[in-house]
C-alpha cells in the first residue's frame, strides 16, 4: 500500500465516504427537496468518485499498459453520458420535446475525439493526434471540444516542427 499505509487508507476511505454520502442522502430522503443541499452533496460525491477513479487508473497502470488504463478511464467517464443519450433517444418517439433533449445532449462524441487526440499527443504521436482533431472540423463551433481542437491542431504542427509555409497545403485537405 506504499510507504504510509494508514495515511493512504484514510485518503481512500475519505474519498469513498464523499462518494457514498450522496447515495445515503438520496436513499434516506434527508435533503427533503433542498436543492442547495442536494447539489452540494452531489458535487462532493463527484469529487470523491473522481479521486477514486484516478487512483484506480494509476494502480491499474502497474498491471496493464498505460494506454489501456487511460482508455478504460475514458470509457468509464463517458458511459454515463451515453446512457443519458440512449434514454433520450428511446423516449423521443413517445414523449414530446425529448427530440430536442437528445440532440442537445449528444456532445460526448466531440469530447471523446478530443480526448483520443490528447492521449496520442501525450504519447508523443502528434501526427496520430491530428486524425481525431481534424475530424472535429465542420462541427458546431459553440462546442468547447471543437474550439479546443481548433487550438490543438496548430499545437500538433508546432510539435511536428512543420514549416509554416506548408501548413496551408496540409490544412486545406484536412479542413
């Protein structure tokens, strides 16, 4: 467990309690509809769960390749959003107004493409990072993932030491 086992155990227990307190609050109806209490408890639970996920990913890196650990972490991070997307998509034909919810909620794919590019960049594969980032071209410019991709492409070219004069020739077919 490391050099300080008791301290590490306290950290993990604290993060676990942060995550579990929201479940207890919801199951026991202690919030009584108080939105401030519910939002604060949910925020603390997300904070605790994020620590647990990051620690689990770091621990997994000792047994499996780093890229696979990051891939599992990314999958865990986006699965809840896709569950909500599927719910809205299945309810849209039966409930009025759910078509707009389904359309508005489907931005996870953009963030996933952006994340795949950053994973490639973290491995030093800037040419590979350009593939998902350039895929975001032409999508909704109000989406923060698309905006970040517009900034990430020149960053990758800079890391590749691409000549500024060659950028238009490279960018034209991609963008």
